[in-house]
C-alpha cells in the first residue's frame, strides 16, 4: 500500500512515525500488508478553498480533488512496475477536507474517507482534527484513524466495541479508544486480507 501526505506540514518525522507504527502493528498482528512511503504528494495551492466556520474562514481541500490526485499517484506506481501489487494508497492531509455534499464541521468529523476506483482503494484522512501540543497523543490519534480507514478498505463495518472501528462522537471518546482492532474485527480483517491474497494468486495462474 502506498503512503503519502498533502500540505505544508513541516514535521515529516511525525508522518514516518505514524506509518511505521501502523506497519509494526500489522507485523505483530500477522497481517501481510504494509505501507510503503512514496514521499509528499504535491497538490497546487489553487486546490485550497476558503470555508466559512463561524465568524471566520479556514482553508481546506476539496475531498474529490484529493481523491483524484491520490488515484493518479497510485497509477504512476502501477505504471512503473505492473507486477508490484500496490492496489491501495493512503493520503494524510494537513488541511481539513470538504466535499461537494453539505459541509460537515471539521472538528466534528474525525475520521477519513475511502473510495474504490476500478478495483483500487483510495484512503484519505485529515490530520487537522487530531492536532495536539502533545506529539505522542497526536501520533496515536492519527494512528487509530489510519487503522480505521484501512479496516474500511477491507470492507470492515463500524463496530460498537472497544475498537478503532467504533467511530467517536467526540475527540475525548477517540482518545479513550484502544489503539487496536477488537478480536472480532481483527478476525474479519485477517479473513479479508487472506481472501484477497488467494484471489490475486488465482488471477496470476
């Protein structure tokens, strides 16, 4: 799976720490999937739009434009090596995400989005709602967000247990969530990953 970020974030080590933590969790969980860092994804400043929030405005990325940019980046990787099985890409953004649909308040929407295009999964998550002066807390918040979207990309539904697949109503709730899948969601994820691998091997015969 490809991993990248979009925006003017200066702490690149934080990005590395997040995806490294996810990869180490996947290893411990015997899940044969990994994130490969692809570098920063350049999106022109013209993509940013002003969003009214109360009496002020903030800058944000249109979700649809970000998904298109991530899809194009994934196609670049596939064109480099068609035998390399990269069918997913995850993008972290430093700005809030907005949609052509009715705008949701960026501080009430903690989790990201994932979309399938021609069999490829595009995942995106804004880091903005997870910001904290406590670096470790911020890393853990985003780490759990990445696991949540990764689960959706393997068709996991929302969960009601102590699990990253249980969406929060508040940031405090998210902080209280354990940084892991519950046993039930883990079994479903392991089954989905195994089934996808078997399917790919069958196609390669």
